[in-house]
C-alpha cells in the first residue's frame, strides 16, 4: 500500500498543480488536477478528511466575522475567533493598511513580527470606509456575516452610516462586537482611549511596580488584550443567545472595565476595610513565600510555597524543617507578617544552589517552582515541545516563523494556526468576486477610484 504524508498543505509550492493518486485501505482514489497554494492549501486537508473519515473541521468554521478594527483591542478578538476556525475577513484602509503592519520592537526587512501573529488565520481586503462606495461594500458583506467586529472611537460607525440599527435592517441576527477605551455609553465614551489609559483607569497600573517608584506597566499590551478576550467571550455568549432568539445584539467591551474585572477584591477592600492596595514589587502582601530567588549560577527561580502544607515541604527540602514550626512562619498569616525576613532566609539558601538541581529538588518535593522564562528558554523547554505550545509556519520573507499556538486546547474540536497574517488586500478577488459577485470591470473601477 502506498502512503503519502504531508506535515501541512503549506508544504506544496505556490501554484503547484498536484495530480493525486493515493491508495488506502485497498481502495484507489484519483483526484482531478487542482491548483494549490499556501493560501488555499486547506483544500488538501479536506481531501484527506473525505478519504479517511477523520474530521479537520474547526469548531467555528460556520461563522463569518467582518473585522473593521485596527491595532490590537479589536483584532486580538478576531485572532481568537479565527484560531478556532471563524472566517475572519479583515477590512483595511487601501492606502496604509492596519498600523500593526508597522508596529513591533524588531522589524527585520522592515516587516513587523507582530502582524503575522495578530492577523493569523485571517483574510485581508482593502476598503475605504470613509467613502459611500466603501460603506456600501461593508453593507453587502454584512448581509451574510455573523459578527461585525470594530474598535473605533464610539460614534464612528454611526457617522459612516453603519449604525447597529441600520445594519440589523440588513441582517437581524448580526452580532456587533464593539471594543473601546471607555465603552459605548457614559460621559467618557467619546474620549480617545488606548490600552495604557484603560490600565490606569481600571486600577492595575497603580498596584504594579515597586513602592518607591511611579507605577510600572507589564511588558505587553495587557489592557487591549484583556478587552479583546472579554469581547470574544461576550461574542460567543451573544451567539448562543441568538441560537434561541434569532436576534443579534451589541457586545460592548470597554478596556477599563476589562482591567477592572481582574482586580480581585480591590473594591470591597476599600469599601469595607478602608484598605488601599499599594505597589509591592515582586510580592503580594501577606502571601509568603512567593517570590523570585537567586541561584548560584545566576538564574532566577520563582518559588511559590505560601500554603501551609507546601511550606512544610519547602522547609524539609531546605534542610531546615524547624522553620515550619517556628511561630513566625508556622501559619499563612504569620508568614505574611514576617515575609521580608523569611525571603532573606530562602534567598540565602537558593543562592548556594545551581538552578537545575534546585528546580529538580523543588519538583521532587512537591513545591511549585519555575525558572523565569525568556523566549530562548521557551524554545528549549521539553514541556513547551511536548504540548506543541509553539508552532512554526512558513512566511514569505522570514522563512519559518515561530509563534504561540492556540489556547486553550480542546480535546474534540481543537483550534489550529493555519496561516500567518496576510498581505494587504491579498484576498480582494476572493471576497469581492467570489463572495459579492462583483465583475472584473466593477473591481477595476473601485480600484481606480481608490475605494479598494
């Protein structure tokens, strides 16, 4: 029996014509010549599905998303939906595209390394939404869509004649997911709002950093990503509701509220106890030991042993079992009250150990611990490899490009990264001709007018 193995359809060269003759289970299947490319290679997987009976269909493959937003707060929501199979059609300005195409700390060949990640699994079309012709194209796309995703300043869609009410006249079941700094209502809604502003207003900036310095920020766009994640949750809830009512609705995700939702008991601590959380550096008040400790070979090891039973195991591993019965450290509360001196004791011990045997000892003793990982550590780590937390995809300029895999993992209907972010307008013909049925002359006229 002859077998054919492909790591992915993207192994096939662009425009390669494949005449397949595949034998399996004593049966012969001869396919017709089909033009494959890295962009439409999903067809190959569909052929194997038909032959083997196994399912490669992604759980959201029956959904179409029209993504009008840019940068991160909206597009990261589109990335999450696309990771699980939604057909995300990203609408970009024909002149400049999404500014994310130029963003990022490193830009080899002048290309963003962030764009291939946040725009993965999406199709790109160009359309000037400020023109009447562009607005009409969006209306036509909306007629057969499930979700409209945008993160413009509130009121922008309305000024373009694309208000929710007018869109529901075209498609009553449309879910309209709107991500903004302050939400669609309230006195601050018209204000410009970036993720950093939402982080400040939502409370996380005040409690982040060292107490003797101004508030710090995480090294990522936390507020934008949180708002997008909550927008994704809200979108899926709205879709579930639509399955019962047949009606769409607005999902209103505000960056500051997404941050606020993560602030634990901050509000009742002030309301009931009059307690104001402050910046505490690498620790949390009254949670000890839970800190980053030095090792002899210059590594950083995070050890989290604040639960009573876990601290007893740590004390045994340190060869200082008496610590767990010392009244200063015997209970969660007493360790919290004496956390600074306890951190000194632990740091003195870890500083005499190399990281590898120390980490092995922690794992053997049942004490949660980890190196503080950098990208280089992730690529080398066996657990990352075993769970395929990092995937590698072909890229036009970069060759093989690594990025984080889909999360979370589903046992029956997992998501999949199928392609990197597209070129600007790469799918204009697919969408305008294939979906909307525009003629070549109509597409040419739109191009000449600068609409697409």
